């Protein structure tokens, strides 16, 4: 088994910001690989480099062994791309959208139409294939665009924020569709997202990118294990001092302790066993527990651990699916 994607020391600089900063990783053939990070972290820039839409400043990137700079034509024939922005033509039917796209790849008419029928059935649009895309919901348009990205039977499918702006039900439909496609083919899928659950649900490995740098890379399970503990107890206390933090860190059953704004996050193996001990300790210290929440460790917690901040759900609301992504996020101390 070879590498579907090879990225080595890739850099992309804009006049006032480094959008991708010395990034290195590989993607195995047949793998679902996720690139996780907030808007503007460098995900879309990296996708544009790998899909030959943007020149890199330094380093090397290959798809199926073909260099994206030296062999862009070959690379394009091997990849399918579903971009952030909705780009299907509203004034055409689903059938017409796929037909035109298939012609771009010089697929013979009979073969093209057979593939279109199969894809429209696969994505659940067979019965509405002859209706204008303008009548489709956002989720239906996204399914159509996934079908369009597969029209030429690519070796690798890029999905840039495939469910951004969709409602939770439509998001689940897309996840099920991608899992179905993966189960029926050996397609390699490369997904960028800032939805933690999406990466956890779909991806075999996840790279977390922040300010253009890869800060962690492993399977979702191993990433969670890497920060210690399985349950997280989040407390707001009447008092939180360095001495209290040191006391918590000294308790043997606590795997890790971090501060988050005005609260403390305590990582433990078993929250049910840990809570009575913590309550007694805070009573002894004469500290009141103002608020308490317990949850299982997630990729959100991994991201907080490695970057010191969370990915806010409201970031999705800043995105216009008809316009596309904005500028890279500002690096600390750099003006854009």
C-alpha cells in the first residue's frame, strides 16, 4: 500500500501572513483522513495547494506520487473536489449538472450516463434528477456536488468543509452517504472540517492544524488518550489560585488539570469515583463549587489541550456557502 497524499515541509506565504507553515504528513491509500481546525487555520489553503488551484511557496506535495507543481494535469485526473462554496448550477437540473461535468473529463456518453444514474441513486437524488437545482435544499445540493466530484471515478476525493452551514439532520445524511461510498469502494477521502463530531465519526486519522501548523496527528482514539484521562470534570469554584491548582495536580487519580477562562478542567479515569473525593477536598479547603459539568473526552478537548482554545460552533455562521471562505486567520503579532 502506498501513499495517496504526501506533504513535505509545505509552506504558503501571503504578503502579511504565513497561511501554511512547514506542514508535513502522509495519507494512506483507502484512508479517510481529516484535517481539523478553525476557520482560517490553513485548511482550505492546503486543499487548494493539493488540488492544483494555488502554488505553494516552499516544500513538496504529491498525489498518488505525482507532484502537484510538475504534474498538475495528471493530478487533476486523479482527484475529485467538493469545495466549501456551493457551485452547482441552480438553473440546471441535477442530471444536466452531472452531464456537463462528465464532459469536462471526456467521458463517453454511454459510460457517462450509466455513471450518472448510479451516482444519483447512490446519493438519493434519482427521483429528482430532472428537477432544477434551485428547488433543492442545502443538503440535497451538497449530495449532488459529492456525486459530481465522483463522476470521473477519481482515486482521491477532497471534501472541504462538506457539511458547513447544513442543519444537523442534513449533516447526518452526508455522513451516512460518505460511509456508504467508502464501504462500497476503495476511495481515499480527505476531509477538512471544524466540526469535531464529524472528524470523530468519519476519520481514521486526524491532523489538527492551527495558525498554519500541524499541532497533533493520530487516530481520534489515540488523540484523546494523548491528553490523559477519559472523563472531564469542569468546575467553577468560589476561589481558584495557583496553590489550589498545585493541590489538584498532586492528587494521584487526576491525570491532568487545566484552566479554562474562569473554570478548572480536571481529567480523570472515572468521574463517578473522583467526584466524592473532590467534593470532600473542596470542603476541607473551604471552597464552594458554583457550577459543575461532567462529559466524556472528545476531540474538542484534544483541540483545547493543544491550542489553548475551543472551536466555536458560531464560526460556521460566519461562512457564506455561496461566496466561500475568507482570509487566513491572523497570526499572533501579524497584521493583515
